[in-house]
C-alpha cells in the first residue's frame, strides 16, 4: 500500500543544505522517489539575515528573499524541490502568552504567503501536509486544507529554546494532526495519549553512505590517521546526552587505547577533564560526507549516552550507520528498545566496567561472522524500509479519509 504519485508539502526542522543529515530532509528525499515533494525549508529570521552566520546558506537563499520570487530551488532528485520562505521575525525571546501567539501568527502568515503562492502557481490539489518536528509553527495547516495532516515527532523537547514555546505548540500540533508518527517507543507512548492515531516508526540510517567504509580503496581520514591503535571512536555532537562520568572511568582505565571524538563540543556541558586527557583526542566538527573515511579509522565505534528519561526516547541514526560500516559497536543501555532492532550484535553496557569489557571483547574476539551479522542488521534498518512503513501508514489513513468524504 505504498504512497505513490501524491503531492506532499513537508515542513522541515532543518535547512536542506545543513552540514549534517537530518531526519526531515532525508524523509523528503525518499518520499520524492515516488511522489512530488516540496520541502519547506527551515526559515531564516531577520536576525540570521543581518548576521549571516553561514555565508553559503545565505547566498543560496538570497535571490528568493524577494517578494517576486517563487522561492523554489531544484534538487538532484527530479521529484523534490525546496521552498524558501521570506525571512521571519525572531520572536522566541518573547515570553509564552498572548503576545507571543499573536507574533507567531504574523510569522505563520509570512510562511503561508510563499506556500499559498506555490499551491496556486502549481495548481496543487489533494496534497498531503507533513510537519517533520517543526513544532515552532503549529497552525500552518489550518489555512491550507490538506487531504491529510501528519506530524512526525523525532525527539523529546530538551533544550530551553525548544521547550519555551514548544511544549504548548507541540501539544496543539499532536492533537490536531490526522496522524502522528514517532521515532521512539517512549515518544509513541506519550503522544498516543493525546492522539489515538499515533504510530511508532524508528529512525534508520543511510547505509549506502556508511557502507563506503567497506571499500578497501577508501583512505582513512587525516583527522584520525596516525592515532595509536586501538582507536575507539565517536562521530557526532559532544553534548548533554553523553555519560561523562562513565567515559572518565573508561578512558582513564584504558590508557593503552586512543579515544577520538569527532564532532562539535557543547562547551556548557563538556567537563574540564575532557580537554586534558592524554589518550583522548577531539577533532571538532567534520562534514557528513567525510564520515565513512573517519569511521574507517575506528577499531570500535561507541555511543556512550547516559541513561535518563530523555535518552530513553532516543533512537540514534549513528547506531545503524556504525553497524552498516561493519565496525564493532559498544553502547550504554540508555534505550533498551534498541535491543529489539540489533539482534544481539551490540552489547548494552550498564556501567564503566561492562563498557571496558565490551571494548576488549570487540578488539580480541571479533570475527567475519560477527561483522556480517552487523551489516545484516543495518540492512534491516535502512531509510528505504522506514519510509516504506511511513508511506503505508499515510496511504492507509488517506484511503480512510477519502472513504469518509
């Protein structure tokens, strides 16, 4: 019951040309293989316009900030176009309440100006509207009359910026959507109390990208080449989810191993000791396209997240990217649901001692059979499979909606 030959407006939570892969734009790309998708790019604000923090992103969008522009940017995928909004006002600093909600309506009207112009010019009818975790604009669909309104809930609301208004906005969005799709079982349990048409479809990985590690001709990236073996590696943002207490015990008790962290650190949460450990190497932000050559330099890949209520909802993409590379993976037991999707190929460690033991086992007892099993697990958790599941759910609800008319 795959979704085919439909028109989809997808409001994303990331810029289409951002430095990292996003669930929103990945979903758009895969849906566009069988449908016509207009990805509504995460909008610039006037503050962004003035500061221009990312010059390339700004220059790409600048021609579309004119009222006369249709805002459309073509992509390498024939069925996918990106819609650029006019800049919006920066309003998150305003306290939650009547004033904020009034200002939000003005921002939504600016977004709607470009969206409605697209609908009219393209003659769009019976389109599907998907809000992929962009809870900042909960009422857009109220003025669009889509055939179906879908909300994809990707993560819990953690940081203060998101929670300030997102707690109210997301609740509104979940309640008014025709169906809700969650990427973690815990999120599913929470959202189905607000909307009975809620489904659990976990995140996946771009296995085609991470499996480049298996190419013998691929060189190891310069950021990790030359490190003393064995190399224990992490690729991603170094932020509040990391279990720094566990890491300190593991790193200090394994002086003969090199621990490399490739990704931007969040200074407000990274402890001082992290910058002064002799066998710990920080390499900063690296482009996503370099991920395979970086991971190729790892002997073991790790996900050392702390176990708490927030991490219980996390279904990390990097887990299946690591597995798709064939590398041994060691993680903490932050989300036990992951055991259902890894088929015994990954040790889930409850403390530092278990983590160190799992590293040693991976380094000394890995086999071709274990590697093949990891790659097979990754193959069962691809975006192709996940988007097919999402397409089936949307298609079923679309049919039910049409029958009710």
